[in-house]
C-alpha cells in the first residue's frame, strides 16, 4: 500500500516539475498558460492522492480549492490577458534555451542537496517527492529572473507557489486548512493586483516588455 | 480595539460612494483610538500580562507585539491625518482620495494583524496582504516611473514572501515530524515551547528561507532593489508608512522565528546571518547615498542603512537586541516624519531632484527647519533618539567582543553621514529655485510632525521607565 502511495506521489511530483520545465524550452505565452494549467491539475491530483492514502478529509477541500483557483479561474484570467497582448512578438530571454536547461538541471540537483536533511528526517511515504518540489521552486525563481515579459514573470511566480504548495502537501500532508484558505485568498488577490499592474504597464509603456522598466536607477 | 478602527475606516470608505470628507475625518479619528488601544496594551504588558483573544489564543500580544503595534498605529494615524484622506483638492481627485482611504486603512489593519497574530501562518498571510494593499497605492498617480516601481515592488515582494512561506512550511514540517499534526502547531507559542527538540538542520534551513523571504520585505541587501523605487515613487504618506513601519513589521516576523531558532540551536547561527546581511545592507546603502541625486531615494537608502543597523544589533546579544528595538522605534518616528516633510517639499518644488531644490530655508522656513533637524536625527546626531540607540548598539558590539565589526560599521556610517550632510546643505541654502513661491502656507500639518521631532528629542535625552521596561521584556522574549 505504502509503496504504491509513494510511487504515485513521486510520479505526480515529477510531472509537476516537468510542467515547470516547459517554460524553459517552449516559446509563447499560450504554451506557458497550458503548462501552468496542467501543472495545477496534477498538483491537485497529488493532493487527492495524499488525502486518500493519508486519510485526511481536509485535504480534499484543499485539492478542490487548488483546482478551482489555479486550474480554472487564474488560467482563464491569464488567457484573457494573453488575447489582449497577442500582437506582441516574443522576445529572446536573457539566457538562451540550452544554457537555461543546464542551469535548471543544476538547480534541481541543488534542490536535492538542500532537502537532504528533510528526506532523512521524514517518515512519510511521500518524502521522496520533496526534492522535486524544491527543484520546482528554484527553477521558477530562475524563470522569473531570466524572462523579459511581465506575463511570463507572473506565470513563473504562480509556478513557484505551486512548488511550495507541493512541498507542503508532501512534507506535512498540508498546513492547517484555515491557514490554507487564507493563502488561497492571498494568491487570488495578489494575482488580481498583478493583473491590474500589467494592464497599467501596457497602457503607459504600450508593451509588457519589462526591459523598458529601467527608468529608476541608483 | 486595536484592529477594529482601521478595518472600520476601510469599510466605511469602501461603502460610501459619494466621496465625502467626513469619511476621511472618521478614519483619522478612528486611527487615534488604535493608538489608545496600543497604549492600553502597553499598560497590560507592563503589568505582566500577555493579552490574548479569540479561540485558541488566536490573537496574542506580548511586549514585542506591543512595541510594533505602537509604531504602526502612530504612523498609521500620521498618514490618516496628513495623507490624501483629508486632502482638500488640487493634488488628488475624489477617486484617488477614496482609494487611499480604503487601502491605507487596510494596509494599517494588515500590519496590526501581522504583529498580533499568534499563528505564524496568519502572520505570513497578513504580511503578504501588506504587499498587496500597499502596492495598490504606489501608482496613485499613474506615471511611467510609478508603474515601474509598483511592478518591481509587487513582483520582488511577492517572491520574497513566497520564500518566507517556504520557510514557514519547513518549520511546520519539523514540528509535525516531532509531535504529529495538530491544529495549533503553527502557533508561535507552541513552536517556541517545543523549539529545544526541533532538528537543527531543518530549522536552520527554514530560517534561511524566512530571513531571505521577510528580509526582502525589510529591505535587506541584496534583496533591497525594489525599495528605493517604491519609496520614492509612492505618495509621501505611503512612503512614510512603508519606510517607518512596514520594514519593521517584516523584521518582526524574522525576530519571531529567530526566537524559535535560537532556542533550538543557540544564537550563533542567526548572529552570523544577521551580521552578513546587515553589514552588506549598510555598505550598499552608504555608497548609494554618496551618488544620490533624489532626496526621496536618499531617505529610502537611509532606511536600508537603518534596517541593516537593526539587524547587526540583533546579532549582538541582549544589549544589542535592546538597542536594536529602541532604534526601530526611533527610526519609525524619524523616517515617517521625514517622508511626510519630503512630501511637502515635493509639493512646493514639484521635483524630487536634489539639484532642483535650493533655498529651502527661505522658501519654507518651518518645513525646512524641521527637515534639517529630522535629517540630523536620521544621521544619528545628538540630541536625538537615534544617537542614543546607535550609541547603545556600538557599546553592545564592543561588549560582545566584536571591535572590528563595529569599526567597519562606524566607517560606513561616516560615509553615509558625510554624503547626507552634503545633500542637505545643497537643499537648505542658496537662492530659492526660480519660479517657486516663497512663504509657508498651511501650517497645521507641521504640528504633529513637530511632535514627532519633540518625541525624538525626549528619547535622545531620557529613556522613559515604561519604555525601558517594555524593551527589557522584549529582550527576554528573544534571547531567553
């Protein structure tokens, strides 16, 4: 039973990470949005698996919340924005594809190194997935830093949050539900504010290329 | 009582659509009752109580919370009285005024909630909410610069906060492994009590995430890059709140976790991290001050410098913590006053360039005088409070046997000192800039700002006994 559980959770975590890596080699916001949507769906599925095997009723609610918020509402809003900015051409990121893949590989390895004490300590059957979650956190951080489009940066940020949610669910079977609800609310509000700002950037700069944001120095 | 007023003010502002002035007055008066509540809290805490309320000690205020609640409610009141909430017209239109009333009050509410929540999860949620509410106010006037500043702020701030969430999860992970899952596990009191049994490696990793995460919001280098932009482009009352207390609230979150980590692995680990980031912040701030051409950015970099100082103080044992907390209070007073004064200067001269401001003492004698005195306070001259707290900090450093560190910090402070005096001179003297009307108007806002300065002088001369007792209690909480 436990071995099925642990294999399923590792499989799910790997999928979540792989959807994160898509940001590195695909071009085009459409691909990024669907990668994020699928990542959130898989994350929600992993949460259901943990809820089922870990016999934790609260986690079903968390999974439902994840699916609703990150699998449905946010992707829809993202698509709306994408349609609005569809005419903009894609930009070379600061780091080219080949090097970013190498960097990400190193980051995932680093994730393994960082989480070694956690894996050694934990008794949970889900522990083997934790390094993958940490890897996703680091890779998303890299995506945010190395991309020039405001929209891509937002998606990178959302993936970073997915990585943290995965870490929480694998490491602790989820934080208390009431806190989780507050986190959902924050994620939604934060996203809405970012959306407002992207529209403002578009209006004032006539593009959402963040390279233009270089007025303020020193 | 503490949390109610700003929330009420925000709801009222949101509910009343015709933009009536009484809404602004109501939140201004309500903000005073928050201060009253904070002072009551202070009295209770000094009597030895820990004030709690809600199911399962949901809200909990000890000495550390009280100090922060005092700072936040005072600066919140300053912003409510002197900000666009009560503005009479030309600068802000009705929609902007309403937006400021709503989000300004919410911002104060989230900060007060962050410092009184017992649950570190809710503390995190509240601090994330401070990012959202304050970011909404930065582009009150939409310009290219303010849009850029708000984007950098929300992106960098959110990522930092997300990393702090990672740290919170890791801390919770450690706890769950120890005693199993339970609802109260994220309560600070529970974490603190079980700290000695936590696993050193995990809790250290958690603290690194926490420090980088909340440190981003506190403006610690090298994660400080959003800070000068946001502080300089935000409307002045918001800059005052961000610089005066938001940074302090972020540090508060770090200190809460520090208490847990210190109890688990001793103070050596956190001390090293604090000193590294603190000295780096002071150094970057000092050298950025030299090349500064914009006075609001100058004040922002000075905030980074002071945050760095507080961090270094936290690493210097009980005496250092005492000095750091006193410094936090002094800085909240001084910097919020300075940003509000800078707002007046900006209003008159229409520019944030130091080069465009000259003859300030002739153009606005009272504002200029207060600005000069405040600047001397900020750079740490007697007879102001910041001199005393910096002096106490250095004494703590020498007592802790770190003379080299103190020498380095002192040298960096001297660099900041010289460059800020230079900038100040350029603004105060000389012929008034052409086209700027001479003469002071609208004097009453200077009364509360003068009171801030008076408070700084008082703190520079004596350390009132109730405050001293409060600070001692904080030291016990952090260092025991």
